């Protein structure tokens, strides 16, 4: 079963979508929410596999809501606007459905969800919810631009005051999170705190060289160079089995 939450400020829209989803026995609707704040609470408490999400809602938008949670489930956007919102994305969500939702388009979206999906053992994963894995998808919002990104594709986090710069592909957006807060959620087997200002994805390290004062210099696959402090060099060598 695919644990699903519907988030839309229009009650009639939620009711209509629920009726349409009754045709798909694999979809288990565990909750509804009428705004972003309710949606955040439901996602954090219920850990759904899928969210049907309206973009334009009073208060926070659907984009703002996603930017407020640590782990993004699969998302199918439901929107009355086909131009401005969709152009905001560099990397697509699972799908976009325009209101009123056409049954055939809904079926296509559910088919995308089923492709390559493995059953989720929620009891087995419950103890791992505090740490994000490399396969977890996160939502990054910087101004009007938005991305869905797998943690495995992020090569570097860089501290910039109260923000962190996120490096993936050719993109370097800023998010309102401290490096310390990020470090608490990242698996240290995958992400390494190289120094006060940088956390690196160990799988994205392209080259390691000796550096000044007993430290190391890492060259990332994107070309960035990151110094490993002398204190962290010992830990890095242990982690990488030097």
C-alpha cells in the first residue's frame, strides 16, 4: 500500500480527488490537510510515501511547505496554473495535474509512481527516520527556483552565515539551514564534516592530496577544492580506510 496525504485548501477538490483515487486500491489515503502548516504536521507524523499537493494556498504555498520539511516524499502537484509554477522547476516532481483533474492523467501519474517502486516497510524504517539516506529526496527552494534532489546527488554543503549553499549539478542554491543542523541529519558514513565551513559527500570526492600543516585537500567531482582540517584528517583517513 502507498501511504498518501492530500493537501489542498479547497474541500471540494480534496473530496473529488479522494473519489478518483478510490479506483486505485494501492493508494491508502491516511490523511488530508487544508493548508501548509497542517500538511507539515501530517507529513512529520505519518511519514507518507506520496503527497498530492496544491501549489497556491493561503499562507504558505506548496513550494514553501516542501522547503520546510527535511525529507520530501513523492509529490504529485495539483494546480490550476500550468505556466508560472511549472517553469519554476529545474527537476520535475513525480507529476503535475491540472485542475479539474482528468481521470486518465491521474492514472498516468499513478503509473509513474508504480514504476520501480518497492514495498515500503514502515516499521523497519521507523528507527531510521532521524537520519537521511542517500536515496532520500529533499526539496530545495531558492527564491523562485525549486528543485527535487536526491541526497546522493549533492556533493557539498558550504556554510554561508545562517545559510548553507548546496552544490549539485551546476546549481548552488542557498537554503536557510545551518551546517550543524544539517550534520545532525546526515549519515556520517556518506557525508563528512571536513572543516568548520564544509560537509562533503564522500562518494563525490575525486582526488585527495596532502595539504598544509598536516591536513588534506579534497577535489570534488564538480571541481571544488575543500580543505580537511588537521583535526578532521585523522577521522577522514579512518573513515576512508587509508
